C-alpha cells in the first residue's frame, strides 16, 4: 500500500494547482472549479489519515466536506448566473466594484 | 512478474495519481470552461479511486454520486446557460499570474516540508476498525486482587465500511448530520432566491399571460406582507 506521505504529497500538489487556478484564472466558473479541486485535496488528506490512524472520523469529516462543497457550488453558480444577467460578463476582473 | 504483483497497489497509485495531477493542471490550463469541467470530472473519478484504495469505500461512492453526478451536471448546466461563444478572446490569465504562481510555489514548498519532516501520530495498524460498528458499554471488571472497576469498553463488530460510516453518522455525529441537512436546505433556498429573475419592461411585452399573472400575484402578496 502506498504510504501516507505519498498521499499527502499528492494532496499538496492538487491543493497547489487549485490555489494557482483560483488566483490566476479570470473566468468565474473556472475559479469555482478550482475551489472544488482544493476541497478534494483536503478530503484526500482526511481519508489518508483516517486509514493511518484506523479511525472513522476522517471519513465522516470528508462526507461533511462533500456536503458543504455541494451547497457552496449551488450558491456560487446562482451568484454567477445573476451577475451574468446584470453585467453580461464572467470575467472576474471586470466585477471588482462592490457597488451596483 | 512477482515483483509487479506485489507492488500492484503502488503501481495503481502512481498511475492514478499522475492522471489526477495532469487533469487538475488541465482544468486550470484549458481556455474553454466545458473542457475544464470535463477534466474536473476525470480528477474527481481518480480521487474516488484513491479513496477506495485507502479503505474508504463509502466516501468514494459519495464522491462519484455527489461530485461526478451532481456538481458536474450543475457546472455544465451553468456553462451551457451562459453562452460560451460570447466569451472574450483575450488572455485567460489575470495580470497577476506571476504573483499567483509565486504564492502557489511558496505554499507547495511549505506543505512539502511539513510532509517530509512531520512527526505524525503513531500509526495504528487495525484496518478492521474502518469496517466495524463500535458499541460503547460500561462494564465492570474484577481484577486479581478482588477489586472491581467500572469503565467504558468499546466492542467492534465487523460489518462493512458503508454500514460503519452510517452507524457513526447516526450515533456519534447525529447533531452535525442534522446541521448539515439544515445547511443544505438553506443553500437550496438561497440558490433559488439569488437565481430568480425579475421580469424587465421589455420582457413583459412578450411574456405569456400566465407568467404575467404569476408576477401580478407575487406583487400583491408582497404588498400584503409589507402592509
């Protein structure tokens, strides 16, 4: 079985890729996808430690994280749709004013 | 051949891990959001395989159902709803891309250092616990010198990963579970309220009668509530 360290390195790589995506990309939908990527990396960490410590808690926490991710994606996409109706753009650099 | 069979989990891990990281990078690199979404699907499925390899069958199944089934459909739906052809042909990266990559590299070095040297909690090598239902009881044990002590004792019954997670969710984690269901309700109402569209003057001319009736009723209800 691959070691916990291998899993942690893979999760760290996934998290970094997601973080770079959040900062670098300008398309709002892709930014939301990168956030999901980061949440998945955290889940990988939790599951790896769950089996290392032979405890179910990590798996239960990752189930809760998946729940949170689902709600976050639904609300985020609703905001994007509404923003697209108002501003006709999904470019994150063009919607940096907070007013109107 | 024997070496390959013995190292099969490692080989699978390396293959799946490579595909995971490669498709994650492609999610960030693709210009078209539809392509990004499809590579995100590949990433999710590979992560589900990694979950199953680590003895978390239930989380793997939930990953496939919720992420690959639900969230991906939502993403693709929104991408199709927002017309892709009108996307600007300008550069896809923001002007701060250099700073973003620097921050990412710094975070990665930080995490890698932690992974390499971290003194973790001692490894517990009991994979059967991940597939067992725990029952907590108070039991009295009589020691050799006749002294009786009462204390909590945990018994493990071998069942299956899904059954164990389900039992734990409905016993130790019942309150977080209910809070999560409340959270989903709030998220659903929030998404509906945010995504709802008010009819503009232009659309009122072309809208069918039943929609106008509904809008009128909504306004009447609002007035009654506000009065």
